[in-house]
């Protein structure tokens, strides 16, 4: 009796080589492994996300409607509407807007440059930025057009509403 229980628990139905190799009837062990493909399906879905503007470093700074890390000279070489987003990694509100921009992408036709608030004190001084989550809309030469602090509502909707 104990041998039959061991065979049933192990998933073997007849003891044939095919059943032992997992080619026989499905067993409890095989059915408990069935959900394994689901995580890889989620991983596949996650793998599609970077192509939708979710990663600042992978977008093309030369085309409008991207979310990209700021680099010197990028403003002048990027056509269309542009905004500098002063982001601090330690700021939860900055992270919220960053995550939304990564998942949904920049608003159509607007290039959002992610500027490191802590490292780019030169740009903070140039544009008079005193708090993280500040966005500064700039023209093709990099001159400020307008600025807004999105600290209280760090969302793409607020960013769109702030467009001059």
C-alpha cells in the first residue's frame, strides 16, 4: 500500500519510462508546474515596455515626444517643444512623475529632459530652480519660456497643463 502511495505521489501512473519522463498522463507535479509559464509571459509583457518611451536613456533625443536624460547640447539639437524636468532620485514626488513618464511616455510632441537635480547645480542656477520636480520649458536656444513646480501634483496631466 505504501508503494502505491509513493507511486501516486511521485506522479507515475504505470511505471513506464514515458510516464516517468513526463510524457504520460499529467500528474499533480506537472500540473503544479503549469503556472510557471505565466511569469515568463509577464516578463515578455515587461520586455515590451522599454519600446514605449519608458527608459530615458534609450530614447532618441533628436526627435520630439521623448523622455530622455539631459546631456549638454541636447536642447539645441532637439526639434519641437522641450522641457527640463529637475529630478532627484531621493524625492518620492520626482520618482512618481518619472515612473509615469517611463510607463506612459512623454506627451506627444514634447521632449522631456530628465535633469539630475543634485548634480546639475549649474542648470539649477541658470534657470532659478530651487526645488525638485520643477519643470522649465525652454526654446530652441535653451532660454527659459516658463517654469512650474509639479511637487503637489507630479503627473503627466500637470505637465501638460503647464505647457505655455
